[in-house]
């Protein structure tokens, strides 16, 4: 007979879980594995709410299993380390992002690109090496292989560090990889949500001229005066688009809704790069002729490897790039999901797990 989530492992845990595709979250007692030789156990203090959490609890991508404890922007303090752990000690501040395992032997893993490993194990909703299900950070404790944890420097507030572990690395990695991290470049950021607002901050820190591209004219003041963008473009305004044609070296597109790519390709200079990091639920139309007439490229990017994620965290510590967050109690999570669906958050919800998740 199958064991219940509470019986699977020796360490007792509590969290909030969805039981079905209604996506409604409620308390769940479950369990974590004991701390293995290369594992560390940590008390979860904060966890960011990512839009993919909402997709998963509602099974909008078709592969969810229940009960589902979401959360992959997890930070806390180490309470126990395994006998072979070399990089962490009890009391260290740590973070876990979107993955907790990979094969560690393929070409991608050998090149610090565990995020592209075909056997990558997601932080929640995946099957771990031992055959049990992974549960995320809407919970009081985590156990993770030290390779998949990052160190959080003391000068980054833990609540601000949480969104960096998904939203932050998702935009940092393509800015670096596609060469859009050089001073003086003109970079466009499409969408001003959880991903987009961090992309603006990183691009500015790299020394770029930054233009926010949005369907919402009412975000202009916030984009320029609060987040530091240099200009703002309303993507539904043909005159504004025409005036900006051929002016951008690269664009990071964070939008997960269906939207046209042709206007964005038109904004690029010759040899410009349009990089997709949002995940629309249906295919977008990609016109080829505008790519040919300018040697332009459309690329993609998905989070980052562990080495680069630590690099990103260290960059934040040095340059002060911090997400804009709204810290909320655990029992507010269902309301937060409803608000996030309406884009009613500036710009990332972070759950105060340590102070508000009740043990019973």
C-alpha cells in the first residue's frame, strides 16, 4: 500500500498544498528525507510566489500531481549538514531555486548547465532519485543536496533574496549569455512584472540604456521613476513603435501571454537579439523575413546553472540589485494568487514562512 506524504520520510514537515486543479491551497502535513551525507537541512524563512506556481497548482501545463506543495524561490538558515558537506555549515543563510537534482554527468552538467540537463529534478512536482515526490518551499523545512543550494551573503535581506532564485536568474542568465551586459547597449524589456522589473534593474546595473515595452501606459511613471528605466514604449501604439524601429541591440521578452513578435523584431537593430523567457501556453507566430533582412535572431533561456546562480547572487550583493517585493503571511496565499492573476502586485509576493506558517 502506498505511503502517505506524512509517512514517506523520517523528518516531519508542514506546508500548504493544492489537492486538485482548483488550485486552492491549505495546510498539509508531510515529510522530508533525513539529512544525507551530502545534504543540508534548513529552516525555511521566506519563499517567493512565482507565476509558474499558479500554473502548476491549477495543472495548466498538464503534468501536475497532487498534493502539490509549490515554491521554488526558497531561502532560510541551515540547521543540519551531512558528514560530507564541504561548502555549508549550520547557521549559514542559503537559497534553493527551481531545481534540486540533475544527472551530474552529461555535457550540460559538466559545463555547469544543470538547468538544461534532460534529467533535471524540479524543486516540486518531480520524482527524486529515491522515487519519492519533491515538495517545494511553501513549507517549514527543506532538505537539499549541497550542490543545489546557494549561499546568501549577509548584506542581502533574505526576503529580497527569495525572488532572485527564479525571477532573478531567469533574466540575468540571458543578459549575460547573449552579450546584453555591456555598457552603452540599448536593451528593451517586454513586460513589467516579476521577471521584467528585475530585468530592468540588472540591465541598468550593467550600464545599458533600458526601454520598457508594455501594453499598459499607466506603468510608465513606475518604470522610469521607480525602477530607473530610461524610456517607455506602449506596444499597442503604432506611432511609438515606428519611432523606435531599429534602435535596440537586444530585447528580453518576459511575457507569458500570447502576443505578436513582429513589432518586437522591428525594434531591433541589424544583428539584434530577441530573447524569450516567458512561456505562453500556445505557439507564437514567428515571421521569418524580418529576421533575414537584418540577420536578427530569436532565442530562449531558462533559469541558469548553479555556478551562474551563485554568481548572480554575488553580483546582487555587490551592486545592490534588489527585487521590489510585498511580504505576506502564509494564510494570505490564496488571495495573493488571485491578485497575481490580475497583475495586482508590485512586483513579487514573498511568503513570510518563518513567522506565519503554523506548525500544526
